[in-house]
C-alpha cells in the first residue's frame, strides 16, 4: 500500500523539496515516505512523524487532500525547528 506524508512548509523547506512536491490548499505539502529519511530511520517512522508534526496517509486520502475534499489538521511538531508560527500561537 502506498503511503504519503502530509507535512508543513518548514519541513519541506528543510528537505529542499518545495519545488518538487505538491503544495496543498492549506499550505502543507505531500511528501513521499523516502523524503523524510534524512530526519529519522525507517524503523522510527512514527517518532519521525511526531518530531516533524506530520501525518501519514494512504493514496486515496492524499488524493482527496489534493482535490480539496478533506483537510487533515497536522499535529504540532515536537522538534522546535518545525513548529509553524500559527501552531506556536495555539499552544
């Protein structure tokens, strides 16, 4: 089963992928699982998602995000490098 990662702009900028990945209507990006390997080992997938404030999605959900049918809210990153300004205000 294919898996995609919905991550915020700070994560995507850190990985230097803003021009190579799909930007969603809420300003987040769709990444591929291998994109986040520089941030953590594959066996630490869930911990890496938590650290960067991202979520994993299947292909159908990713497609629905792209089409604007759904907008899944991202969790606040536990790594301060990836906390978005709006998230910090809500904390």
